[in-house]
């Protein structure tokens, strides 16, 4: 049996959770997890071997056991630590922002003064910011979670499987907009304006399934007071718990994902579907939901539907469309593919 270490001491607890959820049924691979306290507090444990870790401990911890493969869930901090790690071990990094991973030293230097300067100076002085591209370049393998990004040196790591495809029985047609309610990465102004102008006799409920704050929260509060009786909205002013997120997603008749085509990470431009994956893709697969994406989002997947000009009428048309998520994303089939990928990486 191959031994794998999965490290997440930075950001993506949801990806670590997805890895844990699918790998707990593996009989071919053994996984130890090294999580920071922040990550450990956000995942649901079901008997996995989890060690508390941080950037000052991880290299010493890895010496205590022989691993055939080390997967690093995020390299957005602690670049000096991860650079040392990838030089010593058979390591694979999950890449979330391709352009950032390729950024030159001079480009990173310019980026320091374009955002949170104090935080970025800390990354430079204490965490080896300029080792960024070296850490990615020296890793044995680079992994992506969207198959359409698996070009050249980027290998696809299949994690997402379908848990629930049952059709909900709602009194209202329920559209869920998953993700933090921020104009930065999604076009919520478009959503607000569309809902405000809805003209239909059918009952619609729109659930904003992510924390809303600042101006977006104020706009939602105002919008909720202006809607006709057959249109309602639900939103959250605090971080959405895993339980509430699951309930909201299961309730959805349809997902609406107004993703901006371009975003930034560390002042580097990233393009959804080309250099960066959206978590809404995994949401749609996990909960078995048809999802309406902006028409400029590049995808060949049948359950990703380009948004039309009259999106409300489009929702009605799509209500009875069925996609067999179990056929394409059954857990056993996805796990088998994942085990094959990990076994190949571990054999290097």
C-alpha cells in the first residue's frame, strides 16, 4: 500500500474536505493529513489520521514517516518552506492560479505595492515570496481540479463526485447563487438588477448561499423590501455553515453562477475556465445541479449552460432538463480514476 501525505496549512479547506471525503473509501492508498488549526477546525473528521502542523513544523514532521507521495493543497504562502519541501520529496502541488504560479520575480516585486502592502511585504521578508515560481517549477507534478485546465504539464486530479441528484420538491422555483456575495469575483450587480426586474406570475426564491457584507449586504437588504409577493430572496450576513450550505444546495432547482470572466490573484490576472477553476463547478457535480454560467465561460460540460439574455425564462425552460450525474460522476468511478492518478504519481 502506498503512503500519501496531504498538506493544507494555508487556505483551501473545502478541497482538503473533498479529498478526505473520497479517499476514506480507498483500500489501495493510505493518507495522512497535515492541517493548520484553521483548516482542521473547518473540516469534518471521520477517523482520518490528522496531524496539526504549520510552516515551522511540517519539514520535521515529514521526516518521521516515509511517504511515496506528498500533495500540497495550496502554495499561496510559506514559499520558502514549500520550496525546500519539493526539492527533498516526491511532491505534487495543486495549482489554483496558473498565472500566479508562473509569475517572475520582477512581476511579484511590482505586485507587492498594488494591494495589501504590509501583508505582501511579510510574504517577501519572512515567507520567501520570490521562491514562488521555483516551488512550482521544482515540484515533480502540478495538479489541477478542472479537467479542461489539464494541458501540458498540468495533470487532472479527479476529486468531485455526485452525492445527491434527487429533485427537490419546492413550493417556489428555487435558484441558488453559491459563493461569497462579493462583486470582486461575481457580477452580483447583474443578479440584483435581474431579480428587481423579474416579471412573472410564478413563485421564485433566490438564495444567496454565501456571506454578504458591506455594500452587497445593504443592496440585498434594500432589494428584499422592493420585491413583489411571488418573489423572495434569502441571504446570510455571517459565514455560511457547512450544514446551511448543504441544505441550500440540496434545495436548489438550478444554480446561477454569475462568474466574472477575469479576476486577480496577487494582482495577477486570472481567467476562469482558462487559468483558474471556479468552485461552482464542484458544487454542481456534488449536488447534481444544472448550472447557468456567463456565456463567455469556456466549458464543454453538458450541465454548464450559457446564460441567455432573458435568464428568468431560461430557468423555466431548464427546470425539467435532466443530466445523469450518477452516470458520469459516481463515487466509485471517480475514486478509481483518482487512485490510478495517485498511484502513478507515487510510483515516480
